[in-house]
């Protein structure tokens, strides 16, 4: 099913989405916010540029964007997948607690901020290019991967993993020149670390047409918190 949304605002747009077939292509998209908010059991393809909070609270639906997306992609998403064939704005994966976000290009500031996990709910975000400053800020769980494909070599901006106290961030390459906080430990990814992301990177490579062996055979660095109490230095002793 195809739906032209040029003249629709987000409430009417999402009502039509809920009433549509299980698979729908949205054309004429230009900045509409909250597309597919909270949805499940839908496969949505978007031609154009969706606005903020695409797939917010997503609960199992699949979203594919044939282009760029604006801020807060997958805000607090619970399940499902979002595939972006371009760049994503700031705060992609904000507080996501499940599901997958695959970004072919770059992500802006604060990607993965407040990402968390619980039991078998382990959210994943793979960024094909580079990430902006404050990547993984206050991350409490889940996995972020930055591949640095088709970039000038810089993987991440300033202050990555600030306040991180759970989860892992993988970088394809060397990031020792970036200023990580004291509560974060950097190490070369071990075979056990790589087992966490091999299947997911293979899926990413298939979606975007990359050579998975070229990616997986590269050295990876992994960032993990070295304390489960990163704010201890801020407390006042009695």
C-alpha cells in the first residue's frame, strides 16, 4: 500500500497508518514528527525526510527510511527495528530499551543517551559513519557500534561515554586520542566481545550492501564502564 502524506500532520498521518495494510510506503514525507509512534505489526517505508521522534516508543514495527532522519529517532523504543539509508540527527536511540537501529551514515550528538537494558531486552544501535559528541551519555545498558565507514577516519566527537555505567560501545578502529572520562575503560575487543556483535554486523552489512568480512576483520576497540557507581566522586561524605 502507498500513502501520500504531503498534506498530513502527524495525528491524521498515524491514524491512517493504523488503518492501513501491514506493509505501507509513505511518500511526500517532509518533516512530519512522531511517525509510527508506539506501533507494532507494521512494516513502514518512508520516502523523504521524517521529522523528530520517528518511531518513538516503537513496539515491534519495522521502519525503513530511504534518506536522512531528524532528531530523536527511536526515542524510548521498546522493540522492532529502524533502518536509515542516510544520516540521523541528534539523540538517536534516546532511552531506547529494546530493538535495533541501523544507520548507514553519521549520527549527531548524544546518540544512545540513557540507553538501557533489562534481562533479554538488549537494545542495539549501529552507526555506519561517525558519531557526534556525547555518544553513549549516561548509557546504562545495550550495545552501540560505530563503524567509521566512508568517513575521514574520525569515529566520534567530544566527551564520549560521559556518565556511562552500563552496556558497551564498540569502535571499529582506534579512539585513544579521544578524551574519555575516567570511569570508562578502553580495551581491544576480545573474541568474546566480538561474539556480541558478529551476527548484528552481518545483518547490517547485508542491509546496506557492505562486505561483512571487511568490517569484521578490522580491529575493534570496546568502551565499558569500570565502575557501577560513576557518580561517587560527586557525593558528600557524612
